[in-house]
């Protein structure tokens, strides 16, 4: 099985990955955004995807979420093998709550069955919004709206959770609180997670594995060692900054 430089798969003798990409290509006009990406993501693994603006991070996420229909657009090119689980949830930077629906109705939107409301209440309690079921989205803070969006994603019991810069619009303190909440929720539910972010520190704080997308391919694949000290973390940060083309003073 071929792999790009820096990509470690290591799945030949293990269980089938939760996500399997082979030759994923997306071309817009004359620009190749994704150029034959090969990638495996393990069940229960938290992966962060870094890359400069326009590197194709969100394009890759949309392909995994079946949000692009495999269509690169008029005059473009879209092909490759994309194997993902049946249950996939996506959280965007904008919470995307329906303003005319109360918080609970937003969380259970599309769910059916007699237990839908109860499941939604449990999810809201889990993200710290117990008792806010009847609130309108307009009265929620930015962090609370993202908590509701997380509840809406998790209530579907996703096998794959896709996060497209979900905390990018939050203030620094709220963002740190959301990091703690997200890590706790992922440890509890154990979905396969792909977090798209521009923030190296966020990636290192949350992820078991950090990828860098560069030139349409995965150029770096790092696994921060458990319990890495300050020096080890600083070295990883410098390596990722260099991979992103950021010169250190």
C-alpha cells in the first residue's frame, strides 16, 4: 500500500480503519487542492489536521462528511476512494442553529422515535446546558451555541466526528473551556475525530495525532508522545511551524 512521505499507516496487521482514503483528488479549475491523498484514521483516534489557508483542509473534511457529493465543480476533477462509517456528524465554526427553533429542537432535529427528546436532554446536560432546552438560540453566548452544536452532533452517536475549526470564533478563555469539554466528551464516546484547525497549540493540546496538509498531500504525520514535557512539546511545535513554512525569529 503506497503512502505519501511522512504518512504512517501501520494498519496492515490490525483492525480495519474507521476512515480509509485512497487517491483522494479534488481539482478546482486548474488548481489541484487535493492530490491523491492516502490516509487511514483509526476508530477512537483524535486527529488534528493543520495547513495554511487554502491548503484543502476543509475540502478534505467535506469529502469525509459526504458534503461535496464527490463533485469538484464545473471543469474540475473529483475522484478517489472514500470509505467512512455510516454515522458521521459535523460541527462547523458557526454553530448553525435554527433561530426559529428552541435549543432542544435544534439538538434533536431529524431524530425520530419516542426517546428523541430524552436523548436530546441527556446530550444537553452532558455539554453543560441542562435546563436550557426551551431557550432560543439568540440568548446563547458563542460558547453555549457551540456546546449546543456539539450536543446535536453527539446525540447521533457518530462513529466519525468532523470538526471544522469549531472554536475559531471564541475568546481565549471560552476556547480553553471548550477544549476540556471536547476532550472529555471524546474520551467518553470514543468516536474517530478529525479536527481541522489553524492553531498548532490547539492541535497539540487535543490530538493523539497531528497531520499537516501541504501541496495537496499529507506532508507530516506526528504522534505527540504521552506525557511530553515542556521541551518535547516546544520541539513538536517548532517542527509543525517549520512544516507550515513559518520561520522562527
